[in-house]
């Protein structure tokens, strides 16, 4: 279907973010013309220069190539949403200070540019949303008198692996009508041949179930680690024995800070959907969010922290990442700041003027805590005590 005056294949709202930009690069790399609409002028400028505003493996070369030949362009102009038949919406969907979902984030992003929408377009929601937001978007567009198809096609990538997983993972496609689903499927068949069809509400729950399942698994591992640790045992040795050549336990994760912009938030969204009757999810939250306090309590039992300088190694929410969003390392820093003589921080990926070089943190600290398992910490050259719940340094997990 062609719509008069439209010249681009896809427009991505929120296109310069950590989910939107890799998708835009992937579609452009497959030959589509893509416009990235974003309200962040600084990110738009960086992308148009052919540079990544954040770290994403394998994305720099195709970004340079697709921006150089005009297949990929970024803009802050809301009128750009009128230049394509296909619009993909990827904006943040946080929970509020009461841990309730912000159900208005996606409709509000569309409202900002709604004056430029046209009959016959397709809007694909890709943000993780609270169940019912797809229907809410459909009603909002209908109130404006716009005849626009709506689909929900959740993103499924792991940060840092987008340029592999966008092409290798099956894509869930959900829409109210077969025509809308067919149109959305056509867009994503540029990336993958594996399509799974659902109804919108099924797909909304599928995404929340996926992230919540991961969060609960991490909580189980963290609870197991605390049990073993309190008994003076090394959980890594136990976990190795459990999983070694034993497929039914092969997926047991290691312990560590389970954080980031998705897992905790989506677990709370699922709890809100179920009228806050989600004992398992809330228990997982207490375990995972309580891990920094547990870690500090163990250190207090062994050291007089008030006399020590403690160095925190790793402020990103996961190893090898430059993303500090919702990282529990910051909660750890807050707790240690209240209890130590001084708290120092290092991260080889996260840019922050308050952080110090690794060598200086090691030299000045009496005690080191590995808070994110960056590969740079695997071979720490120090005789000072190291608290490493990740086991990345090879010194065991006991704290």
C-alpha cells in the first residue's frame, strides 16, 4: 500500500535510543530507508555524524555506511512521522515512585506528533508495555478520527547483542486484525523469517512474562548464594556441580546484581496487572534489590568499614556495558558512603567525572568490591581483599 507524499520505508519514534537505533541500523542495512525521530538533539547530531551515542557491538560500521548513503537519517522534526507508511514506537516505559506502570508513555509519544499522522499508516508499538496499552493506543487514534492500523511487536534483544539477535531471534507480531498483522510481519521479515503470531494482549503478557521469568531466576540464584555464603560455603563450586553435564540445571544463573532498565520494572508492571497479587515477583524484588544491603552487612561483620576506604569496581548494570540505568552499584555506593571512611568508584565503560582510574582505586582502597563483572577485572593485580559475588576474579564467591 502506498500513501501519497510518503518517501521513507520506516520512521522510528525514539529512534536514537538503545533499542531504536540498533533496529534502525538493522533495517537500513537490509536496504530500507529509515528515519529516526527523537527529541534528544545531542543524540540526533551524533547519529547523523555516523557515530554511536552508546556502546553496541557490531553497530558502528553499518551505522557509518547507512548514514553516509542516506538510508539512515535522524531528526528532531515531528513532521517526519508523516513521511512513511510504517511507524515504529520505541520509548521508555518506566514505573513511577510507587512502582506503578506509566501507561501513558507510549500514547503521549504518539500524541506529540499526532498532527502529522495520516490515514492508512501502520503504527507498530515495540516498547514493553502494560497489558492494555495497545488497546489504549487504538482508542486514542480513533478519537482523533485516524484510520491507522496498530500492531504490538515487542523487542526481544539483549543489550550489546542487538546486531546479532535482531536477525536471529523469532519476532512476535500481534494485531487486532489480520491485515494489520500482515503489514507488521512484512516489516520484520526484512530481518527474520521466524514470525510468531499472537493477539495484542497475549503479546503484552508474553514480554512481561519473559523479563519477569529472568528476574525470578536471578532472585533464586541470589537467594541460593546467600544461603551458601551464610554457611561459609562457596556457591560457585556448588553451582558448577549442579550444572555440570546435567541439562535440567544447565540454566541456573550465577549470583549478582539483577538490575537494569527492564527486569525489575517489568516485574512490577506484571504485579500491577495482577492487582498487586504477585507474591513470587515481590519476593524476587526483595531479594534482588536487597542484595547491596546484604553485601554490606557481610562486609561489616568482618571489617570496621568506618576506618576503611572501599573501592567499587563497576557501575554499569551488567558486565561489558556502558549503561548505568537502574544499576544496583549506585545503591551499593550510597550505602557504603554512609558507612566507610571513603568510597571510590571505577568503570571502564561508564563516563562519569566522579569515577577514578582503576589503578588509582586499587592503590587508594583498603577493600575492593566487584559490583559489575567487566572483563577488565578478571586479572586484578592486588593482594588487597576483594569481595566478588560474581566470581569473575577466580577467588571464589564467599564474602
